[in-house]
């Protein structure tokens, strides 16, 4: 179990450990039971009977050497997994469940226990793929998690607090949850199905008995469930598991862009059509996939491979499942016009930050330039001035004004307007747009 201090100081995010897996047979929730009056009662029992054999408990062991020459100790922890390929004995779980383990044991619901081998893991997405040599296994095919809707019924199966296989139910409370600080690539399903410490790597299923997510974390101010749990979507889990099965790891490339969320001021400045969402490109690395595709600073990326982009975190999670040499389609707006481009994901070395050089006052800031180096540097900012209020800081470098690149103080003076200036600002290794109204 891992503790995350992110949402509130008094609220912790716990990564869980538990067991589950499901059956590819068309297991359906049914109404097979009647009460004493003969009235049918709803029950998930037929569904659980069919999927439970695919749920596994994972026990990991780690040898720990002491610093005082005393005998080493052996610690153990528990988690869960889902059999996703019964023929090959492949089991999907969380990376944090098996991280650092030198011995992994998998227990099935029929009482059998097997030594598991690590095929590969991806810390960035918190997923791991294990393999056991066993027959008569029940596996679960991962289905399209994009078909989920808020309000759909779901069931979580796991091993909370070491009690043994436990089933809870609820609904999908939210989709595409990001910014939790749990993983590098986040696109969580949120559910109110009770998930507790002991459920990590467990399964989230729909009422057809299909795997739609891998249970991973909860918001837990008391250390146990309060009805806010998170699962990795099956689409992400499926893509990552395929990479792990082939290569034992995920080799990620990059699109080669720095991006920023759209704000109301940026939407107005870039004339983004009403109702459209996306992220604004603040810089493009030379020779990167984006540069070769023709993307430039100021473009608004609206979709990747036909799926809309709503935020920086959303785009990051989409790119996180793409590997080197993967082709993708980019939809973007430039000056309000729709454009399409094809990019091939590649490795890009980050460009070094340029230092800049003196003498222009502007809206409460003193700017200086540096000959042949790009941009003008902010030498100082008057507190409570208009430029201070929009977030410009000492040391920032203004790279462009109203989408005109700036290479000198003369350039800055020529392109700046009396109001509503769109500034492209470099701060350390980051680049962002700010609007000075």
C-alpha cells in the first residue's frame, strides 16, 4: 500500500493491493433467485461464480540485509492480478505490487499456488505483466473502456485487508481523471465501488463480466474507502501489456512539443471557436516528430488519432501509451483553421535554455536583450503592476509578442500593442502563453 499526499493535507491517496480476474465467457448478471413469495430478486452471484476463477492473489517477498551484520530478514506483501491470457498464463497487475520483489507467488481460487516470473513492468503507468506455468486457467479478455459512461454499474473484486476474495459494487463516478500525482500517465476511471488497501491489481468489471479497469488507488482520509476509487482503463492496460509481452518494457518517445492548457484569455486571443477544446503549443523541439509534421508554436492541438484532447494531462496520457516509431494523426487549429498532420513518435533531446541581455521599460517591467540570442529578458518587475498581475516574473524570457518572434528590443517595441498582448514566455525549461490585457 502506498500513501499519496496530494489532494489535501488531511486526505491521503492509498495505492491498493487485492486480487481479481475475469472470464471471457459471456458471463452475465442475472435474476436467478426468488424470495419466499416467488418474486425474483436481482443477484450478481452467477456473474461472480464465472469470473472469480480468473482472480488471483499475489504474494511478494523481498530479502532485506541489515547494516549491523545480523541475519537478513524477509518481508512480504500482498496484491492482486488478473489472468488476461489463460493459454500463456499471463497475469496483469500493478507495478507497485511487485516492485523490488525477488520472489513472486500467485494463488488461485482453487487453492493452487505457483511461482510467477516477471515478464516486464512499466512504472510510468504502474502496470506489470507476470507469467505462471499452469493449466486449467480462466482468463479475461480486456474490452473497450472507451465505451464506459458515467453511471454504468461496475463490480470490484479483490483481497482487501487480507480478508480473502471480496466483491463490491457501485457505478462509474467519473472518467478521464488526471492530475492526482499517482502515476506519470493518468487517465483514471473513478468509481464508488468500495476499494480498500489490498485491492491493487484487482479488476473492475462491468455487468457482463468484462474487464474494464485495473484497480489502483483510493482517496482515503481514514486509511480505508470513502467511495472514491481509481482504476487504470482497460484500453491503456491492454496497450501497455502488449508492449510488455513483446519487449519486457515500454520504450516511449515524444512528440516534441511543450503545451499549455487553454484559458478563457487564450481562447479569446487565439480565436478558438466556441465549444472547441484542446491545448496550445508553446514550443516545438527542432527535428522532433511535431516539427517534421509541420506543427508550430501557437497551434491548438484538438485531437490525437481522432480522439478529442481536453487538457495537457489528457494529451500526456494519450501519448503515454505510444511507443517509438508509432504513427499518429494530429488535428489542430492554426489561426482558426482546421489542419491535419501525421507524426511519427521519436526520441528528442531537450534543447538547452538560452540566456538572454538592456534597457526597455514596459507595463511595470524592465526588459533587456542579448544581441543575437532570441527573446528579451525580464530584468525586474514592479509589484502589483499590470505585468506582475498576469504572472510575468523576473528572469522570464519573452520569446514572441502577438505571435511575432522577438530577437531584439526593437522587435518588441514594433510588435507590442497598447492592450491585449499575447506573450510567449520561457521560464526555466518551460514555455507558456500569457495574455496582458
